[in-house]
């Protein structure tokens, strides 16, 4: 029997064909496994993208909420509807809803001296939607604490004759705003103390301060048929630029009672009327020592009346004495007390001025007495001395770490008074040039906001 052996080609060899089939099958399985293994990676990538978008939204949400809360906290109103408008306006200005594509709105509640805020947003997902997560809920909260702990402020306010009418009304409005911002919702705050020093050509320290006053009524009687109304003359230099008081009648002791002598044309009495007598141009509103009661401050502001000439150094030195812990006003804490800050706000609408007309009178006494106390006789020289003493007082007060804010109201550009006020302020940011009533109101609001020491609590 003859057999024939056929050589099989590699292409049709049975063993090689099955091997090839096996190889082909394994490639398919591997591809499938690889594709499946990519799914978690793709989902993780999608989740990262969505979470990244959520982080951006949350950051903008938190920023907008903080900004809105600070705006509400510094607002000069306690009306809930007005505060809600402020909240929504500031939130919308800082949360670009159209660009982010996610709607959000803030919620506000008041808890004592704190403003509690929250906001939520629902962010539609992209790739995470594949696994059933259709949106991400984003929430943020903030607490704005309006902190007035440890603050003493002296408001030194010009109530001279030039402030009459609309200007004194504007001052009252601005001063009430100042009080409202600092007190917030509180009527009494033992850690917030504010004093008010109305000044013109002299300061009324109050008839209850008779123990630190001399020549009242004096011999001969300087007051005729009436009595001392509370104003005082200033002591001789340098004791007119200090807060030092030593009991007694020495140069750094008691203040001489203000009593304008009779004069045929300038002050014709003893027939005493509302416009003539020993208390002529003495402010009826006395200094209000540091107090923690809102209503007391508001009542004094309402009582302000404009009359008399401008003596800014006299107002400033009594503002200092109100902040001082020593006599004649002792409500202030010690200088350097780490638990308290001290500040002074000085507002005036005029230049220092004094008359040299015979028969006139001021906190420096008669014309001849003022010549002695100021060291010269001409109007120009006397007013320059007053300017110098004002700046000397500012330097001394600032050296005690008292923060000084100054406001020039309705003063002409380039006036000497504006230059003095800017020099007096603790720094340039604490000087306000306020040409109009609206500017005056804005200045008091800005100062109160800075002093209220708003901070983000959490």
C-alpha cells in the first residue's frame, strides 16, 4: 500500500488555526476588560469636574455671604425690611448667578448682637448624572459679630453760630446715625461708652462740676441776680493743653467760672435777658460724660443749639478730659488698658476765631486777659496761637494711643482749617472733608463703621 504524505501549508495547518483562534479570543477579552476598567476612571474624572465646579460655587457663595453680612452689620438702620434689601443687593453684587449658572439666595436672622446668615445652591451635575447623582447641594454659613467691646469715644462737636439752621440739623442726623451704628440693636452696652462735648467760644462742663470751679460767684459777685450756667474759662498756658487737675486754685487746678462782664455795647446788663448777662454765649447744653446708654446720647444730640464763635482747641481739650480717667470727669478707663480703645471725633465748620473788640469775651476771658493767656494782642496772632495749641493737643492725645478722627464741614477748599484737621487726625484715612450735609452723614457713618470693629466670627 502506498501512502502519500501531503505537506500542509502554515495558513491551513489545523493546529496553527486553533492557536490563532485562541489568540484572537484573548485579545477580545482583554479589550473588554480594559474598557470596563476605564469606567471607574471616567466616573472619577467626571466627579472631579463636578466637585471642582461645586468648589467654585461654594467659594463665591461664602464670599458673597460675608460681604452682604458686613454691609448689613454696618447699616445705619435697624428696620428689617431695609436690612433685607441691603442683604440681597450686596449678595447679588458679589454672587454672579448668570455666570455660575446656579441660583442662590441668602437667609438672615438676628441673635443678640450677632447676624446669622446662610445660603444654599443646587448645582446640576454633568458626568455624575450617569450614576444617578443629578445635583450637588452646596451650603455655607456666616456669623457677623458687631463688636463694640471696650470702646470709649468723645464726640467733639462744633455748635457755633455758623452751624445754625440746616447745618445743625445735618449734624444731629449724622450724630444719631453714629450712635445707631455703634449701639446696633442694644439700648445699653456697658462696654461701649460715648461722651459728647458741644463747643463754641467756650465749653459748658455742667453746674454739677462746681467743685472744680473758682470765682463762682466771686467777690464782688460776677453774676448779679443770676447764677453760673456751667461754662468755664480756660487756664493759662501750658495748663490749657493738658488733662491734669490738681485740687486747689493753683495754675493746674480749678477753672475760673465763665462770666461775661457788663459792657455798654457788647453785653449791657445787669438787666439780664436771653441775649445779655454774665452767661451770654454760654452753651446751654453741657458736656455729657461717657455713658453707655443710647437714649441719653440721643436726647443730648436733640438739645444742641448753635451760637457763639469757634474755639476748636477748647473743645478738643475738654474732649480729652472726658476720655481721661482723672478729674473732673472720671468715667474713662486708664490709658493703656488693653481691654479698651479710646477715640475722639472732632467736627468743625470754621476757623478758630476770637475778637479783639473791647467788651467782648471768650474762654480766654476779656480781651486783655486773652492777650495775656495767648501771648499777643492782634487777632491774627491770637488765632495763630489757637491753631498751634490745637495741634499741640492733637499730638499729646495721639501719643496716648487715642485714635483721632476729624471732619471739616462745609469748609472752603484750601482753607487753613482743613489743613489743621488733616494734620490732627491719626492718619490721612481718618480725616474727612465733608462739603455737604450728605457728606457729613457719610463721614459719621464711615467712622462709626470703623469703630464698630466688625469681624467675621465663623
